[in-house]
């Protein structure tokens, strides 16, 4: 653990990207158990957002003489923070960059959900939702529907909103409570109206 930032934790994983992702999956699985207990006790659910990126960082001492701390800085760190913020927009708790996704074993369930523009970067960054922590039934359904979703995403990027919407409606019949599906349905409908 590098530091606490309000209610956030910044952690570094030095060996493998999968260590960070597996840690996040473990956190989300344990949170699911805790929330079931909280529901029984009539307490509200707790939700968290996790952003993971892989890359180089500069480790050093930052601050002024009477207030120093060791920390890391870099574009890698900034993108991790941005991905964590985006969990609120996409309504999924775990988002990773393509740099992290490329280094993961096939056994970790994930899917590409978007390309985002990042301040100071010329190329867009592809981002992925990791859903390995979800109940087996939901996870299996997302895997089963992955080709539908990938094709819909491709059509959306080609601005074929009619084709994209048609595929998303088929997808919706099988997994209607998917927040990423809902986001793209709104995007297609809003662009069609313009």
C-alpha cells in the first residue's frame, strides 16, 4: 500500500499485473459477502471502484522538508486514478487498461467496454471491465454473449447505430441488467435523435 487518499487506497504491485487484478477480484468477492450480511442487518450496500493500469512509475520522496513522503508519480499512476473515477460513469466496479489486459491469463473473465481520450495523450486508450468476481451465472452469461457485445461495439465505432441497436436489443433479452448494455443503448438512442 503506497498511501491512503481520503477513502481511497493506492497500491503498487511490482511482479505481475495479474497480482493487482486478482487482489481486486478478491476484494470485490469479499465485499459481495459483506453486503449480503449488511442487507440482512438492514444496512445499505457498500460499493467500491477500482482502476488498474500497468506501466513504469517514478518512485521517490516528494514534499518539503517538514512534510515528506515516499510515493510514485507517472502517466501510469494518473491513468489508474482516471480509471477508478470512470467506474462511477460505467457503473462497474473494476476497470483496467489495455496495458494490463494484455498481460492477464485467459482465465480472468473480462471484456472491452470503450476507448477513452486521456488528457496529454494522442491515442485513445482501450478500457476493459473485469467481471471474474461476479456470480457464476452472470459471468457465464456475459461470456456466452461476448461475441454479440463485441460485434455491437464494432458497429457502434463504425457509427452503424441501427445495426448496433439491433444487436443490443437481442443482448438485452438475455441480460437486461448489464450496466454497459444500458450505457450503449442510451448512446445509440441519443445519437439517433441528433
